C-alpha cells in the first residue's frame, strides 16, 4: 500500500501576511498605543488567556492553613469549656453535700435549744414549773 503525503507537495499556499490594496501589511491594534507602541491582537489575546481568574496555589495553601488554625483554636475552646463544665459539676456536688451537712447540724442545734429540751434540763436542775398564770392582774389607777 502506498500513501502519498502532502508535506512535500507545493500545492498548498504559503503563509503570508495579509496586505491591504496598496500592498502594506495590515495590523490590528488594541489598547493605548502612546506608551509602548503598537501591540498586536494576537499577543493581547495570549495575555488575556494567561491571566485566568483561578485561585493560585499559594492562596489555597494560605487559606487551608488559616482554616486549620481556626479549627485548632475552636477545638481548644471546646476542650476548655468541657473542662470548666466538669469543674462546675464538681463544685455543685460539693455545695449540695455542704448544704445537707448544714441542714443536719441546724436541725440538731434547733432540737438542742428548743422548748422541750430546755424544759427537760430545767427539771434535771430541780427547777419547778411555774404553771400558767392563774389570776387576772388588775392595775389600780391612782
């Protein structure tokens, strides 16, 4: 099988610059020509294509580091709150225990100084019951 290539043939047209009717090469200009001279459209489109709006890898790394640091700070905060909550629960338990002891001691003290206890001690000391007031007290006017 024989394949003929068009690479060696001269039937194709050569690459030539476009020219106007007077034979002068045509150029298309973009942008301000006063500063840097004339700029070609092809170069301008290459520059626009090169400036893509994607995020650079440095920004992605920086963003991920910031998110990581924020996550570590948040986790540290959570563990600190849990530790504080455990301390609060321990203090509540101690408070309830002290409160029960106080109530028990107050009950014992109130029984010791109550009227029934005072009456019993007075009898042991030999004191007699005065009893209720039997008579009516009259006040004389002068």
